[in-house]
């Protein structure tokens, strides 16, 4: 336990939120909300099992019907969804846990099958180069999205604001704005997906404008010290990777550092691929720029997480897949117990308890 004591230490974020350790449960899309996208008792059990994490970040949660791009993912745009999330949040709080809601809009990483035949939307009409997307009507090819008008952009910003208000009504400890992994905000940030010539494209500051206005809108409903942002400068997921990524994300991080955010969540690891458009950006790079609480994510092990904390490159480390099969991940790290195997990917996104809440806690052999 001594060798990982820093990872297990409590931490206060902006003096307003105290976490019992620095181990974060990363957002993990699991597809258990059903077609109405309302959180349910199964989800409450799943999150409650993992409440020993210092912080849980909810699975990506769509801010509107337009934002949908994944089967059976939850939403936060109507009262029924708010009530469903209340049960999840209350169960976590009863175990002295903390949870942020991740706000999500899929942008072009969607399909007209989710939208009654209407094309998905994006900064520019650039098709995602991917193998296929799973829709309510089966596997389909990605489509060329519809480029957003300025009026439509303002409406989406308002949807983020309303979703943030709903999150506070549900009792969440804060919200995380999903600006990573090739979804709508990331699509605005990167030249690969943003060819606009108006105020939302054409320059590095203009490509940041959408995220900036989303953040400003969310701040009208949530105290800034309870708001986080997630970025993935190195990632290839959803066909991302721009030649000027280092310049763009350096600027973005500089701007975000001017806010007293709860934390900046960076997908810095290369475990899920690297676009190789330049030298990868590391936590050490971000630490030089960002003044606030910094969270690393993607492929960390216990050893590499502790190293990042000890080197003061990160304040928090998020773990994704290990939390799927190890609901007691914190206890396993604490006691140096072995981790369970992750299991089959096929069951991760099923609609049943299997591969979701049926992973046992560690049992010592007698």
C-alpha cells in the first residue's frame, strides 16, 4: 500500500469538492438505458458497485435528441431522465461517492436512422471515414452530415445549458463537457472536420469559439468549479487527427486555464491509437500550460498512474476498462490484489446484467 499512497490520498478540487482518492472511474458507454434513454435500476446498481472511486464520471449522456448517435445510451433532456439519474446519484452519495455527468453530442458520428431520416449535423459536411455505425436498423455506412448554420449552433449551445441545469436538478456533483473522441465539440476544434469560413472556423481561435460558448452557457447553470472539460489531442477515434493539432490544442488548453475548472480531463495515452500527425502531446506538456487540476486517461496501469502522480504531471488518473470487470478496483489497488480479466467485448454493450453488474468483488482464498 505504501508504494501507491499518493494515488490513494484524498484531494480537494478548487477547495469546494473533496475526493477520497485520486482514482477516477472514466466515462464508459455501456448501452443499458433502453430506447427511451432513461437511467434505470440496473444502472444504479452498476454505478453504486463502483462508488469507492474518488470520482465517477458518468457514461456519455446526450444533451438532446439531435445529439444521439449510440444505441441505448442515456439522455439528460427530459424530466423522466432527470428522475432516473436521481436514483443513480443518490445511491452513490449514500456510499460517500462523487459523480459528474458527462455532456455529449455525437455530431457527425451518428446516422439518420437515429433522427427520423434527418442527416446528422457537424461543423462541415465531411463524412466520417469509418467501417460502419450500429443504428436502430442495423449496421449502416456513415453518411455525409449536414453543416450547421449559425442559428443551429446557438440552439445546440442552449441545449448544453439546459442539460447542465437538468444535471444539477438530478443532484450531480458537477458536469464534464465532452470535447474529445471525434464528437461534436472535437469536430469544431480540428481542421480535419472543420472547414468553416465564419466565426466558428478558419483560425485557431475561431475553432475554439464553439467550446468557449458551450462552456460559458453551462456556467450560467453550474458553478465553474463544478465544470470539467475532456480533450483528446492524440486520438484517432471517429476518424480524427489534424496536422496542426499541437498548435490547436495548446491554444485550447491556454484558454481553458483561464477558467477555474474543476479539472481538465486529457486522453493523453496512446492505447487506443495515435494519428501520428506530429509528436504526441503528453501530460508533461499539459502541466506546463494548464494551471488547474489535471486528469490523465487512456491505458494507465497502477504503476504508470502512480508514476504520473509522483512526477506531478497529473492530480487524478481515470481508469476505464479495469473498472468494468473490477467494481472494487480501488480496494484491489489498495491491497495489491490481482485484477479480474475484462471479459468479452461483445457483452459490454448488451442490454442485460451479464457483463455489467455480475463481476464479483475479490475473494481471498481460504
